[in-house]
C-alpha cells in the first residue's frame, strides 16, 4: 500500500488544556482520546497541523528545576525559554505516539513530525512591562514569595485560587520554522508544532535569543494558519459552542457569526478574559489576515462534527 497524502483541506488545530491534562501521567491517558478525534479528521483526507497549550507543563518544568537547584547547587537553574522547548518536546512525543498508534489501528499510512517551534516577538512589546500570563501550579503566598526570591520571576494571586508564576504574553510576530511546517504538511505528515505558542525569541545581532514569556497558543495558531493560508483554524476548548450571556438564564449559543459580530460581542464584554475572549480574538486575527478562511470553535469531542458543519461555532470574515 502506498503512503497516503491528505488531499482535502488544510486545518490548523489548537488544542486546549482539557485535551492534555496537568501531569505527564494524566496526559498519557488523555492524549489517546485526543488522537482518536484528530485521526477522524485525517481519515477524511484533511491535512492537519496540531498546536497545543503548555501552561501547566512549562510551569512544572521550571518549578522543578528551581526547587532542585535550591537544594543542590550542582543542579543549574534552567532558563525559562529552554523549559518551553522541553515542554514542546515531551508533549509532542506523547501526542505523536498516540497519533501513530491510532493511525496503525486504522491502517492509515501516514506519519507524524514534531517541530520544536520558535516564535519571534518584539522586545519592546508592552506585555513585558506587565507579566499577566499564569503558568505552573497554584502555590500558597508563602511558597510563591520564596520562589520569587529564588528565581527572580514574578508571582501573583490568580483569581482567588492561589498564587502562580506570571510571565509576559507578547504578540507573535513571525514563526521561524513556518516553511518547514508547511513543507511537512504538504508531504502528508501530521505536524505537531507551535506548542505553547512557540518558544518566544527576539532577533538580535543576526541571530535568535530566547526570552522568558508565554505566547498565547491560539494567537500563534491563528498566525500559523494565516501565514500558510490554511482553509480552517479550529480552536478546541471545553464547550461545544461559543455563547453570549454565558451562564445566565439568557444564555444563547452561537452557530455562526461574522468578524463584525464577534467584535461587537467583545465590546459588549460577552467573552471572559483568559477564557473565550483570546480564542475569539485569535479567530478575528486569522480571518482579518486571510478572509477566505473559516474558523471553528468547539469541543474536542465534537471536532469532526464541527468540521462537517453539524455543530460548533463557525466564524467567517463577513
């Protein structure tokens, strides 16, 4: 049997944290379910690039090195960009393993490729003056202040649930490995890339330098999808559809909305910051850059149905 290339649409899928879990053990269980839904799309001939979040994972890696270094001076502290690259590596490994297993079960002759991705950001981005992106586990105030002294990182209370490390969340400007990702997808590989939004780097002296930050993975996914003109950006989250008046008696699920509708709802404060708001904003950015595309927001379990137009919230340029 010949190697099978996808002949259908190209889709960038941004996986939410609910598809990965918070620990390597939990993630191992969840990625099998995630892989099954992704391969449903591949079986329909769709070319897929998968991106994913890494908030819990990169924080876990960073905190582990900080804790170990504090107790043993022979263990070096790990720079935060390297922690981001490590998280891309092990999440990509587990996703790839699960996807390959699902492909083998279905006798689909496709393979995977994991691309450790760098994303260029501007050093003058105002986000660096106000770190707001929570990463890692929840800590007590005492633990957080101790970690801040040990690492020099910023910690703050996160929505009354405890203290977490805060890093800047600058805007993605350019994906360094874009051509490699596109070429691999065109050759039929299921590409895992731009994990955690990519490792943030700045350009200086004709080279790239990692910088402590976490880029919103949905926005990098939107940038990726727009740059190689993907037919669709799919953002998978915990809910089946976007809603207005969420969690009230007047809640209304949205089947289809235009960019203009989405902007109006944002002005009305319909979408929660740190939850649905950045997902809708990412869709707007993708469609503004590539109006011919479509964006879909839905849950992992409804991804295949959403691509078939049976559920989820579709966002269009007009």
